């Protein structure tokens, strides 16, 4: 199930949040997965980092819930350009 569903240029994108903690760091960083709703070879997927971090995964996801859809559209547009 998608966390959010966006539509851009007639294409439907499923957005999923993920937490990533890099080696030798104590904080979790928010990553966003964007996937088209199409199946098969035409399906597209991209990952984008988002400038949110926290020492707690649950706190990170709580902060992510407050990200407006417009901001998610901007992140997606930047990575498709």
C-alpha cells in the first residue's frame, strides 16, 4: 500500500517513505521511493533523499507525515528533469 499517491503528467506515482542510517552516523535520514503504478517493463522507480533526519525512526516517519503533497511533487519533478 502506498503512503501517498501522486499524479504527474498523466502518470500515477506511489510514494513510500524509508529510513536510512549510513555507516558511522547516529541519525536516520528520510528517503522517498517513487514508483509508477504500471507493471512490467514500462514501470519506473526512483529514490530521492529528503532533508529530514532524526535519531529515532518513528520520529522521522512522524515528521514525514507532515510533508505536503506539493513538496513531494517538487521532489519528483526535480528527479525527472
